[in-house]
């Protein structure tokens, strides 16, 4: 699974002009399931995202996690992260999972983040959404769950 993570001081997502998810300090996660992903990938992504130490400590060093700052997560499904732009000018989204599978894995990612003890707000899967944010830093990180070993396997420490 893929995610673009942005450290935010505020973020919200609206559908048809109505806010459906909103957070203060925390992380905005744009999340995409790609073909071949499974529940394990969703769990790995959740562990990695929620454990990122990208919030400043008292010395101004990125050393604190979402838990340390008592932050929240706003998760937004974003199949366009799977875009292949190697050929021509029109992106191909063939690498994205079919919608039903993408929704299932997105739900699993959100559930895993909740089980790690983080408040989770979310967008509406498959809807046209308006996402607003104040990127703190700015700090933006791309995370690909396929490059990390499972945290439950030897060598998979976070």
C-alpha cells in the first residue's frame, strides 16, 4: 500500500460541502491500495505511519510520534497515488486495486490505526472529496508498505 503523509496543524475533508472528517494536530494520510496488497500490507502501513517520529521535540528535532503529541489521523482514500506516468501524458491507474478490494484494505488500514490507539477521522471512499490542510513544516513523506518487513517478523522493528 502507498501513502502520502503530511504533518498538519489542521486538516479536514468535505463531501458535497459537508465536513465528514476533521482533525487538529496530527497526520493527513492519503492512502492507496495497489494490486497484490493484502491485510498484512494494511497493518504494516498503519504501524509505519502511526510510528513515524516526525513531530518536533522541545529542541526542534523531529523526534516525536503521533502518540507522543496526542495527535489524530485523517485518512483519505486516494487511488491516484497508483498513477503510472511513464508513457504519454495521461496517467494509467491500472496498478490500483479494484474499488471493492481498495475499500476493504483502506478500512483495514483505518482499523489498524485505531487499534494502535490513535483517533481516526476519514473521508468517504470513492466520493469526490475536498481536502483542506495546513501542512506543518511543511513535512510530507511518501510511505510504501512493500519496502518494510512485517513488524512481527525478525528484523521488522519499527
